[in-house]
């Protein structure tokens, strides 16, 4: 027994040393999460417009086109709980904050992440590693860059090894460039995305109430800031084929929240005719030209309401 | 707390030290620990139906004792035996098949134009019910047939039925194997324990690295087959074939490996089934504990192979019909069972169903063209079966088959991500090919120590890297 335990212990120690060293090396590779976190830490006292949400926000709003200091803190697939966490983390230093723009996609009210959960929940590890998002003690896989791997991570590391600057989408203002460099232009066949974005029994989803409360907490915590719930434009192959019931349900929830608070506005640009084919990177993400157009629209709107 | 969770391994570590603390005292204390651990494990997974496992255990235990007491009274023995079988089968039938039969009956009446207002009940499927019920039934039949003596040790018997390593997805161990081990002293053996750790690693590799990643493609394709091309669905079928093997044999390897740490030798459940040359060989190597259960308790009592060809065919169809139903209350499983029975037909008619009992390419590393053809054919036939098995309904299975053969069969929705997973699957099969005569793929006997350590290191690294994409064990739903 002693021999067995000794050998297992030695093996485990060697393994942990190796994994620990690799983990430290991997964390040195810049990524969107580490870059955005560092930028937020550096700039948060000057930020007047803060954008939060998922990839539609990340690739859809380019803060350079606002005439006030703005920062895009959105991340791919980010649910509201993570947006709230980032906001709370930097809240005490956001002295100049005037506007918070939150993306309201057709799946936002139904999305939440739990450690070890399915779908995009593997991204929790980035929030834990770079933003100190709390996770349960037994959740080992969300503590390491090296665990909970997928193909995209491997590719990211490969690119990082070849070009240390080539794996970060985010610019100095948090906007995501080069979407098309990493994604296929999915124009006509977006059925997979629609399936992933569709929630069965959406009206009975327990996450709706949870996300509604998150939004209410954000709004109530920032009574002097304008909170804008933004549904970004999408291409017709997406808008026409999504579950229209779910879409209208999300619009209803967003309007209800906006009606409830004076400082909250719901902007629905889902089928906005000003956006043409050139403005889209794929059926549900804007291109850089589209992001420029949307940001200018938002800028004009913010100037109007202020 | 499934077998790939951190909590499970913490549970095992604590139990391991407690268990061997009593090595020098009495094995009965170790058995009691196993019972407590098993009850804790079961209740943690699903406490709601714990009462059922108690009923099954007590019913089978006392029926064994009564059979012994009335050993000379044939009528009473028969009565006790059948009463126990009826109790066990009724519990299984009610909780697993009640709604299925009600639904099927209503549908049948609808076909004849009768409308009924039957309502289905909201019944939960008790965890592991198919596995522990079959264990209990095998014990009862063996006692009734006087193949074994009934046990007088209730704790050992409870440990046998509720054994936490086998409760969720088998293997369906026999009393002759596991109960006899529970009734004797166990000793810690260094080599066995180390071999167990390696087997756990290989099981985790198959489940976490192979099965869980294949599941991503499979789930996506089967969730929406109407939108997929024939090539994509065919690839999904192949990946499900790999997934279900990695999932189930991975689970079994973990169970057997952990069993070795506690001094148990659990029944082998897989013997490299995809290296089979015909369907009969496949079934001798796939889910061995279930196949042998059906062979011993259904096929042979019906006459087995020692009767006319017509009866052999009838017996085969009965066995695979029951086998299909055992897997789940859905017509897809019934069709899957009958499909496999049909695959046996040519073998039975030509008398080749008992061929290929040896190890494939024994003593060689290279297969003959004939063997390659046989393995590929068997793999393809099995894959068709798994498509039926995986489909949500017969209609969906029909849609998938029609698309595979008619709608863009060469167009595959494929990314480099899946190429990586396929590559890992190929590595798994290559390793298993070279180790096909061994108990498991990491069972090294002649390799130098540093190679053994390096291989285990790489396997553990892969497990760690892919850990996180959790998927429920497929067979824990049966």
C-alpha cells in the first residue's frame, strides 16, 4: 500500500508541476479577456459610455465613432450575469459614466451560465481567471486555461506562437476587429445559429426572471446613467427565420423593463432598413462598416436624448 | 456525482482509505462500508426511488432463504421463485414501461378509429433499475436452479445489489462472481491496484476525450436532421458509433479500475467490439454482461442452439426483442433489437454464428484484406443500428436513412475541430488494436517502465485538457 501511494503521489506531483508550468506560460499569451480587463483597469475612470453584452455588441459598436469617451466591454456569448459582474467589478471607479448600452439579442433573456454547464459555459474560466469571477470549490475545470479545452483554444495558441499579436480581436477601445478573419461568412445557411439561439418553451424559461432581475438591478444601481437595451440589426435570412414568437417575447420583455424605468430605453434595430448587405459580416453580426453605421446612429441618438 | 466528476474521485479517495483501514479486521466491516457508500452514492444521484432498490434487495434475499428452507418442496419453491420474479419484473415494468405501453395501446386504438381518454402517468425512471433488477433476477434464478447456495449475509447481498460502481450502468455482475468476492477477505495488491489506476485513466480518456467530443457533432446533427445533408448525417452516425463505445466502455473501465483499487475483480463488459468480423462476434464482445445474461436466462431456457433452425431463429428474435426493450421504452429500441436479430439470420442459416471465437489476427499486426472487409462490413451494419438507437423516433430514423442515401451523400458539414476529434478516435482504435489481447489498452506487460509512465502522463494530460465538456453517460439512462 505504501509503495502504491508513494508512486501515485510522485506521478501526481510531476504531472501538477508540468501542468502548472504550462498554465503559467499559456496565461502569458494575450487574449481578449486579459486585454479588455487591463484596458478597463486603466481607463475606467474616464469612460462615459460603456457597452456590455455578447458578440453582437462586441463586433457591432465601435467606440471610436462616439464623440464621448466610450469602451466596449462586451465578449463573445456573454450572458447578462457576466456583464453585471464586470460592471460591478469596476463600478466604484466608473466616475464619469453617463450611458450603459446592453445588448438584447433574441436569446439574451434565456441565457445563463453555470459552472460545468453546457454550450458556451466553458467560457466561465476566462471570467474566473481574468476577472476573478467566483466559482465553486469543486469546479476544477474552470480554473485553468489548459482545461476545458476546445479546438478554438488550440488554434488561438497556435496563432499566438506564430504571431503574439495575432489572436486578439479587441482594439484599444474594446471593439472587435477582424471578425471575418476567423469566421465563415454565414449568409444563407444560418439554421445552426438559429437553432442554438432558439429556446423551447421560451415563455416558461426560468432564466427570464433571473435576467430581468439582473437588468433591474443594473438600472436601479445607476439611476443617473442612461441604460439602453439594444437589439442590433440582423440580416433577413436571420430575422425571417428566427422563432417569431420568441422574438416578440424578447421585445415585450425589453419594452416592459424600459417602460418601468425613466432612465431606461429600448432600441430595437433588429430589422432596421438602413443596414444593407455590406453592413453585415454574417447573418447576425455586423461588419466593420456596419459597426461604424450603428455607432453613429447610437451617437446621434445619445446626443438627442441628452 | 458521475464517474468523471471531481466529487466522485474525492468520494473514492475517502472511501479507499476508510476501506483499507479495516483490511486486517473483518471483511464484513468493509462490506458494511460499501453498503453505506453505495446508499450514499445512490441517494446523491437520485434519492426518490431508493425504496425500490430496498424492496428488490429484500425480496431477492429472503426468497433465496425461503428457497433453501423449502428445498424439497418443489411446488413451494416454484411459488416463492415466481413471486420474487413477479415482484422484480413488475417494479421494472411499471416504472420503465408503463407509459410506453399506455401510449402504444392508445395509438393502436387510434389506428382502428377508437378514441380513448387514457392519461399517461408522470413516472420517473429510477436510476439503474434495469441493472440492479437483472442482477437480483440472476441471483434468484441461480438459487432456484441450485447453481449457487443462497447467501445468509444480508450486508454482503445488499452490497452486491447496490454496489455503487455497478448501480448506474453495470456491468450486470453475477452472484457467482461478485457475491462470492464479497463473502471472502480481500487483500490489497500493488500490481492489481496500479493496473486499476491505468484502467481508470483509459476509461476517462475514452469518455472525456473521445465520447464527449463526438457528442457535440452527434447532438447537433440529430437535433435537426431535416436541415442536414446525407453526408453529415452519415458522419454523425459513425461518430455516434464511436461515442457510444467511448461512453459505455469508458464508464465500464472506470468501474472495473476502481473495483481493482478495492480488491474486486468485476466482470469484463467489452472486448474491443469494433474489431469483430461478424455480428455474432460483435455481440460476444459488446456489453458482455448483458448479452451473457440474455443467453443464460432467456436464450438457453428457450432451447438455445440445440434445436431446429426455426427455433434458433425464434429464440434469437425473442432475445433481441427483449434486449431492445431493456434499453428503453421506445419503439426505436425495439426496432434496433429486431434489426440485430435480422443480422443474425444469415449467420444462423449458414451455421456461422459461432465462428470467430478467437482473437482477430492473433500473433500478427497486419490484417488480411478479407478480415478488413469483414470488420468494415460489421462496423457499417452496427452503425446503421446505432442510428436507429440514437434517433428520437422511428420517423426521425427513417428521415436520416433516406437523407443518407438520397440527399447530398457526399456533402459533409465538417470543420477542422471535428478532424481533431476523429484523429483522437483513430488513435484510440490504434492503441486498442495493438493491445487487443490485453484486458485494457493501458495494460502494459512488457514495455519499459519509462514508456508506461510517459503514456499514462500523455493520457492524463489529454483528460485534463478536454475535461469540462460534460455529457451524461448514455447507459445511465437505462
